C-alpha cells in the first residue's frame, strides 16, 4: 500500500465536515484571542503579561478541544460504522482528520503569531523579541502536532490524555530555557532582530519534530487494513 495515497476529493470533504462542526466554537476562541491581543497591546506590564498568558492558555485549549472532539469523542460515539459506509479508505480518513485539525488550529495560531509580531514591530517594544516569538510559536505548533498524531494513532483515551498533559508540562521548562538561550537572551531588550545559529537550530529541530510525528503516524495508519 502506498502510505501517502488518498482520494484528494474525499479528503477535502472530510476536512469541510470537521470545519463546519467546529467553526462556531472556533469563532468564540478567536474572539477571546483578539481580546488577549488587545490586553498585550495596552502597553502596561501587568496587562501585557495577562494578555500573553491568556494567549498561551487559549492556544492550548483550542488545540486540546479540537483533538478531543474530533478523535476521542467520535470514538465514544462510535462513528466508525457510518464512516465505513462511505467510499473512503483508512488513509482518506487519516489525512482528512489530520488536515482538518491542522486547519482548525492554524486559524487562531496564525492570528496570534501575526498579531504579536505586528504589536512588536509597530510599537516601542524591542524588536529583538521577534526570534523568541518565532521559536515559542513553533514549539506550540509542534506540541499540538505531536498531541494530534498520538491521538490519531493511539485508540486509548487514557494514553492520549497522558501524552497531552506530558507535552503541556514541557512548555514551562521550554520557555525558561529558550529565554536564556545564547543568541536570544542578549537581544531581547534591543531592536536587533538576529537569527543566530542557536535560534535557527531550535527552529529546525521543531520543524523536524513535526515532520517525524506526521510521517511516523502516516506509516502506522497505512498498515491498518480497516478502520478498526
């Protein structure tokens, strides 16, 4: 079996199906993120910190909500018999689920990243924080992608929750580490946007984690002879 083979038209329909189911909830999260960006833009340290923390929490919540709703909940509702009645293959379902969740997550994710970069570059805030934002943002995306891939590949709800919580616990230590990383720390309070070797190395590692998670999950799913 070609582990990348799928019906693009059917995958598109599956993506649209999930998008239509979650677009109202997504609109509420986007509204909350706009509010958080407004707090960051107010300029006072307290409001900016509160807004940044709220953005981080919302990115975690919207990601976990999408994953739990589209994978765990569907398994509990036993929607597999309905899906099996459609002219789809296991790989169609896999790519539809993966890409639908990525689309759902990337809407608020890109809004947050673009909003933060715009606030940094158009206000007196130090422009040197741009690489830090890029590294942290890509870490959040990698965190989501790994959680999503585990949820798709592993049927156990307990293991899915464990993996999600374990990945979430890495966020605090990562923020601490990257804020003191050579190549970032010395530019955080300056207007110099420097893409140093350590920064590019971390970004490359994060992209590699995303790619490996998707490739491994694709290979595992392609070995399935059925939806069960």
